[in-house]
């Protein structure tokens, strides 16, 4: 590792312990600011959903805000906001998290709230039906009634992968959502929301000893339950081109998405980091390869972007995942012409490599994004929690900027060689709203 890379390592102390019920606890104290962040990450995401229950991970995120044994509906929000804090939750492919950021003196309040819903959320017929309606409306607004609403995040995986875990609609079908029962929800909670299937990560103005006592007081009494095995989401690498076409009557212009299988983000992280920087080099900024070629020079595209991971965060996902390039182009430009240009630019990197100056520019921007995220106690704590859950090491979150700084031009060239035109998944979106 270079000296510059070493200087980028975030050396926040990390303490960890495990409760008898299996709950993993990570403490990341920072006494420089009088705030704390409380995050609970459950090892259940969209890829854990059983057939017939698509959208259940996201639905359950909503349900967990509907009250619990000792907290009436809406009281969680009131108690956090009354303390001057903020809260939220989010659903990902491989986990679901819940979090608060509050003044340090409100730490115990947040621990009580999270422990109460870990022990006994209010899974009732009324809450279930109400939240199914909320999720359905969210799908209507974000997907069904929005241009490019499902493109490519809901549509490309069905082409690029084979297993149900990787191909199904993680937002959920209306049929699956409407047919779910309270028993289904209770079973999902019992199976995946066990203490041993979660990581509690606390950051900020913490006294380690006092915080451990508080954690044991509120989370210790929660009964242990059997923890499900982590589902095998990896798949054999593709050997042929896979393609599909969708129509979007709301889209103002056609688009195309290309997805390539990339190295295992957990088991082959060093190789994967080369792929992360390749995506940045291809598409981020006016000087990027695809922005210059597609938008400025050849004028084949209206807009383009490349990213690793379904939601654009390359460090919150397990195998298998994609590097995706999506391009919105004028109707007068054939999709095949765009695809050819993308393959040519990737092929140029694979053949010629990248210069040190170009790579350094991309590294500096990527490192700055990670360090900026770590500036806030909440951002840093969320990153520690994800790294602990996905990679088994919270400390990795503080090392990523340095590890990216150490990536060599040859690693990026190797990553480009992995984007084989013969194994790409291609999704073409046709804008059909202008038809007569």
C-alpha cells in the first residue's frame, strides 16, 4: 500500500461483543461530537424472499414502523423527533436496516425503541393491510407511473441471472402482496428478525462500558431463535449473450442497459475493487470514457452512467452482482450502434490499459466520496454496520478508501477484460408513447 493510501485509512476504534441471544454488537466511539447513531441491520433482503412472497423484505421494513409491544403506532417517530433526532430504514438486496441519529443523551431512548420492535413488532391485520396499500402506492408512483421506473434495476436482473433470488422483482407483485397474511408476516419475522441474524452498530459520543450495559439491559432479554443460513446467491458465470426488450409508453426516449457479471464482492474483494474503479472511469464526469465517446464526440447518447451493484453502492452487496452501463439515446440512434460503441470503449481499456493520471483522478473522486460519507456519525456508523454484516469486518469500511488508492492500472485493465461482449446481458427499452 502506498503512503498516500495508508493516510486514507479511518482509524476509528471499533469494539465488539455478542449477546447470549446471538446479537452482534459493534461500538464505534467518537467523543468529538455530542451525537450518537444507532443502527440495526438484519441479514434479510430482497434476495431472501420466498417464491410467492416477492416484495416481502420491503413490506416488512414498513411494518416495523407500525408500533411494537410497548410503543404505540407513530410513537417511535414522536419519541425520536422529540429528542431532536432523525430516523429511517431501508431495504437492500442482502439486508434491511433501521437507524436513528440523536443527541448523545437520548441513546437509551433509541436502544429501547429498537429493542422493543426486535422483540415484538405489532404484526396485526390492520397494520398489514394498511402497509400493503402503502407499498402498492409506492410501486405505482416509483415504477408503474414513472418513465424508466423499472429500468434497468427491476428488468435487467431477470435477463442477467437465472435463480429466483437474483431475478425476481424485489419491489413485489401486487398479487403476492395482496395474498399475504398475518401468519406469513409472523413467520417472516420469526425466521429472519432473530437477534442472532442482526448487527447492532452504535457510533458517536459513547462510553464503551456504559453503552455495553445499556445494550445488555434492553437487548439481552430478547429470546434467542434459530438463525437461517445465508442463502447462496452466487451463480455460475454466463457463457452466452442474453438479451431482452421492454416497452415504456411513458419514456421520452429509448434506452439500453448492459450488465456484466463481476468478481465476488466478498470472496474476491481486491479484484472487485478494480471493477469498481473501472465503472467510475467509464462514466463519472465529463472526462470519462463513455461521456466523451457517447455524448460529446459521437453524439449517440443523451445521458449515460455505469455503476456496480443493483442500487449503485458497490460495497453493500454479496455475490452475484453486475457492472451495469445504461445509456439513454435519441430515437434516431439504433441501440446496436450504442452497444457497439460501449464495447469498443471497454475493449480499448482492456487492450491499452489506463494511464496513471487518469486512474489517479478517478481514485481521488471515489476516495473523497467515501471520506465525505464518513464525516457524519450516522454515515460512518451505517458503513460500519454494513461492512460487519456483509464482510464480517466493520473495520473494512474505514479501509476502503486506502484500498482503492492502492488499485493499480493493471487491476483496472484486468477488470475491463472481464467485461466480455460474449457474456453481456442486454436490455433494450423502446419508448412507445409516440406511436399512433
